[in-house]
């Protein structure tokens, strides 16, 4: 009954949080209320599973009593069949609860900022970066998440040298964090006249979005510069100094934003990206610590690692972290990446279970 005792403690904590959230004093403290609301949602799945598990345990006890006391043989056989089914349900619920009780990455529920940059491969790398951006757009549409572009540097032959965007939606970071790393493409570029296959690359960075109370910025530490927005090739697209460049003096981090016509909106977006990058520096320390414990950690902070190859001639996609190969490249590049993410989550859960045992 140890698991029931542990779950009862969690249920009591869940109910206590619900009471606190109804307290006017707590509701007036937005920072505390947001934290409690997150804790409430995090515990809810465990509590619902616990309630179901408790009912199954009681039914097992009652059914066992029938088997022990019932004199009618046919009725006892029916009870035994029911007991077998209940035991299977109990075991499945125990496995579900065990996974739910694994300490989650506290960042998983956050929104994200994503950065895609063309790597080796010239124009083809920029075109591939555009393909990746479209892939994530399509995936986010299936999840009904909101995408907002905050920075763009277009490629000369299409695609992007760099594109930065935010993704807003429940559990966005918990799913998209697996996309951080170097993505490699093997195909015949449009610019290739002899039909040779080229290999190009683009890097993807996924940052958990920092809340305002996660990182406190001192305005004295930020140098703010304004300049005219520019388009492809560097030509000026307007004559007002609406583009913003923020330099965080202590860290040397530089952030630019020019996609809005309003200087104020560009400043607000740039400040958000700066906060995310400062927060991410601290988060990377956590990832490095965790990767030391997990030999096969899939959500590593090493962004220079080659994580996935998209091979056009063979219609193949390979995720090198878990040795997964799928022969459905076109649906994947059209945004159907859920199967890959599911497999990566399973690998991460397996690592976490090993940690719990050890």
C-alpha cells in the first residue's frame, strides 16, 4: 500500500493548492498564482490516475472476497475472470503512475523561442532552413499553437540565412526541445546542373521562454541602438529608425529585431528574446549536469551535435540519437514529426526511469 500512501499525499497537496488558488490574497499576487496554477495542472493527471487506481484496488479486494467465500463454482469462475482483468488494469495503471511520478523537466510546459540558421552549403543550406521552418509551421498548426516571427534574414536564392520565431502553446517546449541540434540534408540542389547529390546543414536552437519573474533585467546593463530596417541584400526597406539592437553588457549577448514598423514593438520583442537567451544560459548548465547522468540523453544542450539527416533520393529520415530510420520523408517535411518526437520522449523516459532505480 506504499504507492497508495504516496499518492494520497499528492492528492492532499493538489486539493490544498486548489484552496490556495481561491484565496483572494493569492489571486492578487500574480506571480504566486501562476506558479500555483502550474503546480495544480502538473499534479492533476497523477490525481486522476490515483482515483482510478484506488477504485481498481477496492474492486480487486471485493472480487477476491467473492472467490474465497462463494460456493457456486460457475460464479467463482466468473469472479476469477474478472479478477484477472482487474489485475491487468492495476498493472497498467501502476506503470502509468510510475511514469507520471518521474520528475518532469520544469521547463516542459513553457512556450519556446526557436532559431533556425543556415549552415554549410551556401544557397542550398538557406533553402533547407526554409524547409525546416515550414515543417515546424505545419507541425504547430496541427497542435493549434501560435507562431510569431521575430527576426528574418532571407537567403539570396530563397529560404533563410536565419529565422527566429516564438511558439506559444501548452507543452510546446516539452515537445520541441528535441529539435535542438544540427539537421543535415542530402539532395540534388536546384542550382546543381550535373545532378550531383550535395550535403548541406542547418542548425536549430530551441529555447524555453523565460517568464518576466524568471530573469530580472537591469536597464543599466542594456545598451539600446536603433537603425533602419533592411531586406534581402541589405537594401533599406523604410526610412525610419524602427529596428532595434540590444546589447547586454555583462554577458555580451546581442539581440536585434526589425520585423515590426514600430520601434516600441521591436524593442518589446528584442527584450523578450534577450531575456530568453539569458535564461537559456542558466538552463544549459542544468542540461550539462543532466547529460552527465544520462549516457544517452536525447535533449542534450550540445547544439553542435548532428541529430537528424533528411535524405531526398532515398526518401529517408534518420534520427541519429536513437538510431531511428523512417522512409516517409515527404510527410515528415510537411510537418508530420510526431512519431519521431514520441520515440524521443520514450527514450528520455527510459533514461529517467534508470535514474529513479539508481
